[in-house]
C-alpha cells in the first residue's frame, strides 16, 4: 500500500470528501487530488502530524505504512497513569 492508498483509506474510513480533508489540514483541494494521483508527491511530517492529531492515524503509518495504523492513546501524557494503563490494555 502506497501513500496514495493510505490517503484514500483515510478519506473512505472517515467518510470525507477531498475538500473536507484539505480544509482540516490546511491545504488546497487540488493538493489532495495530486496526492491521490501521484505516489511521488510526499506529505511533509507536519501534514502527517496534523492528520494524526485530527483523525488518530499514526503519522508514521500515513507517511511510510509503518504499523500501528492508529496513534496509541495510552501514550498521551495528559492522562493519569491509571487511565494510560487501562487504555493500553484495551489497545
């Protein structure tokens, strides 16, 4: 699965239009269209991080396909230790 496929998957799983994703991450709709058509165009780390923040997809997965696909919530520093352990067990 290449980056184009992963972007398509994000759109599909979140029932998003290209325009909606573009608006949320602060890029143009034409840029999203280019990402979907050309696997040679690479997202920046900052855009991948925005996708992680807004939709929960691990930035490394968005960029490179590296598992896990989703950000691990249990690693969130703002949660108490008890909450982190409980979430880690669920994950």
